[in-house]
């Protein structure tokens, strides 16, 4: 599902250390493979009409999206906790713990596959507590470690999700499912944003990424390990990579999305986008809905197409609306006594 160029893009961005990244090369490759246009499906309401008129979209946390897995990542809590405990053991040894341990117990501590238990045994032995009293104390310590791991598994992914702001687009305006899900059952409209005239330095294409459809979540364990080793040198952009991965069940969306890192936007907000190239009207739009959209299109000189259902196949077609004039609402029926 992931194309070769996308794999190269990720490889250049996915280094654990910032100094090893090839970010500009990755962005250039992404720009080379961008679609000609991206599309935003909208329902007709005051909010969407205002954004259409002022060239804004809404960027928000992935937690507000309909996919509960959106921008999720996986972590190996055992690996992280073992590394943290090993660091703690090294610190205790520097502070003199090694001087109080028998050579065989010190060797066991340094080579243990379960550093949590080994450290507890070393500390209990140092305090000269008889070994028959160790099992319940070690069990209580292990239970505490397991709670800590569980908290780590929940809090780390949640914190990174909250830090991102995203906005979704599609590479197609012809998806029947997208019109149904995101454009009010074909009663809404679709906005086309032309990417071809925009230079690579323009913020819109620069922050726009393809979604990668994968069976597995993005593994963030190496980045947390790198952070524990050196907070100044690790790749702080890894949450943006996690935001690109979605289940193949969503592949029909052909999604490209704006991914805004936390250092640029702290809260959900409006985000400026280029002027639309054209609009597509849903096949089920009412005259009143068309009137509102066409009024903005005419004022802003935006080309408008009307979508309609093909007669011989399950697909949408569209035709240019010549000189789009706002359609007057139907007059109410005259009641006759």
C-alpha cells in the first residue's frame, strides 16, 4: 500500500537523531509527487461558507477526528522501562552501591534480564533483610512497575496526539463515499485547491503530507529511547510521522493532510489556505444551498462544476456551470381559502 517514494520519504525523516535526518530531501521528494490538486468536502453551513469566503480551514487535534486510531503510535513499554531502570542502576552504582554489594550480586545486577527484580534484590540484600521476606516485597514492587508501564503506554501516545494539529484533504473529488460521509450525503460541496502553481517554499504544500495506509501502527519506541539518551539531539518531529499512518480501511479517502507541529500551533484554530481553483456542487443540493455557495463563487470569481450521477455506471460526473448566478429561492406556495 505504501509506494516506493513514500518509503524513501519516511526513511529520510525517520532517523532517531535530528542530525541524521534528510528533511529537505524528504520535502523535495514529497513536493515532486504531490497531486495536481487536493479537495476538501464540506457541508453547507455558516461555518463552511465563512471559511470558503475567507480562505481558511480548521486545524485541530487528531483526537477530534472520527478515526479513534488517528495519529496513534505504539511503544514497547518493557524496552523503555528496562532502559530507565538500567539508567537508575548506573546512577546508584556511581553513588556507591557497588561498594556495598558482593561481587556475585553486582554481576547479577549488571546482567539481569529483569533489572527491576535484580535491583530490588540488591537493595534488600544491602539492607540485610532475610531472603524469606523477599517474595512479597518483590511482588509489590513488580506490581508497581506494571502500573507504571500501563501509565506509560497510555500517557505517551495521548500527549503526542494532543500536541499535533491536522486538517484532511483528498486527492479526488469523485469519491461517492467521501461525498456521503463528509459532504452531507451529497447535499454539500467540494473545494479544489490547485497545488501546481505553488512553490515548494509555500507553507501549504510544505506542510501537506500523504497518508500512508499500513496494517501496523507507527512504532515510537526508538524515539523515546533516543530522547532518554539525549534530549537535545533526538528527532522531535516523530509525532508528525505517526500522523501519516492510517489503517488500509481508510485508503478510499486518498488522503493528503496538513500536519502542523506543536511549536507552530498550540490550540485548534483556523489556518489560511490558497484561494480555491474551483468548486463542485453536490448532486443533491437544494436550490437554497446552491444559492449560498454560488453567491460566494460569483463574488470571488471561482469556477463551479455541478456533479451528477452517471446513468450507466456507479460513478460521479460533473459539468461546468456557465456564469454561475445565485439561484433565487422558490417562492412559498400561495394558500387559497
